[in-house]
């Protein structure tokens, strides 16, 4: 039999009878890791030895878990969630909601949640996160304008500007990467921020069908845009969705069934009014 004393993986764990122990899931190991931390910091009673804790940490890191590298607030949130599930809350509802909102605004993975329902409000929710790729692409038009001006100026000067980039290394590379590209980025960002002030693009899955939806917050030139909430229709199922930029939430305002019922009621009302008008015309 191979020596497993130095193994860090659960695949090599055996019990007292020499039988291989079935592997634990990542979630189970993460919970055991958090419980060990909570027991050590709050109770002062370690649940495992230092060697076992280090092996567990290495196993989680090897499997791509981010729990062992969470910051203080993320650890506090997870510990509060575990304590609440056990009926022993360590934070008040206001403190928990405030901490969760702070982590959500910082795009922390521990506060991320999928589509869900609220028993209290009877609404369907999902998280809305910034779409940094689309927000970066907003700078593309301004970048093209700046590059066009640079090419035009280079043409008017008889391609004298191009000779600067063509200097022998490392001067040409230093000018390109240390001066031209940073200046282009700063100028394009500044122009974009003037045209699209306080721009924010949020994305989130529709709680009804799971389709990714997007919305834009911010001003366009002098035209004031929405900065709190945006109401959009799902591109797939047509549900009415409300994006909240402050809470970073996507709420179903109207389900497709509710919208269909409203449309049918409006159509029936319109048909009844038309029939009544036609009856009056026939009577006259």
C-alpha cells in the first residue's frame, strides 16, 4: 500500500479499518473550515489540530475555493449566516443587512445569490452586478476619435509623429506604452465621462426565465437619466423587471402571466367600448 501520510487530498483518507473514506464536497469542507475558525476565535476551543487545519486549508485552495482567502468582513458575514441558521444569531437584523449590502456593493462572492423568492414581500429577486466589459466599451467611440485625431495630425506633419514611436528600443516602446497609450486612455475616459456622466451598466438574470438582462444608469449630455431604478422588459419572457442601482437587485415587477392578463383585460375593455360605440351609432 502507498504511504498516504503526507497526502493533503481526501482521496487518500482512510478510516481505522483501512477503508477509504468517501470524499467530502467542497461545501462541506468550507463549512468545516468556517466552524473551525468560529470555534477558535469566538469560543477559544479548537476543533482540530493545527496540522489538520492547514491540510484542510490547502485542500480548499487546491479545489479553487475562495473561503480560505476571504477578508475579515466576508468571514464575519459567513459566520453570522451559519450562526443564524443554528438559531444563535451574532448580529442584529440591521447589522446583518448592512454588512450584506456593503459586501454586495463590493461584488463579494459570499454575498452573491441566484434568483430567489421573498416570503415576506411575495416578490422574486436576483442579484444585479456591474457589467464592466460593456462599461469599458463605452470608451471605444472616444478612443476612436482620439486615434483619428492622432492619425490626422501625423499626416499633416508629414508623419513626424510616427517617427517617435519608431525610435530604437527602449525609447520607442517607452513612448508608446508610457505616454501615448496612457494619454489615450485618460482622454477617452474623460470624454466619455462628460458625455455619459455617472454611467453604470447593470446586468442580472431574469428570475422568471434566467435570461441575462441589462440596463443603463446615468446622464447623457445634459439629459438626466435614471439613477435609482430602471424598469425594463425581459428580452425573453417579457416580464417587467425593476433594476435597483443602490441595492444592486433585480425585482420582478410583473410576471409574464400578469402582463398577459392586463393586456387581455385592456383588449376586452377596448372591444367592449367599441361595441358600445357601434351600438349607439346603429341606434341613431
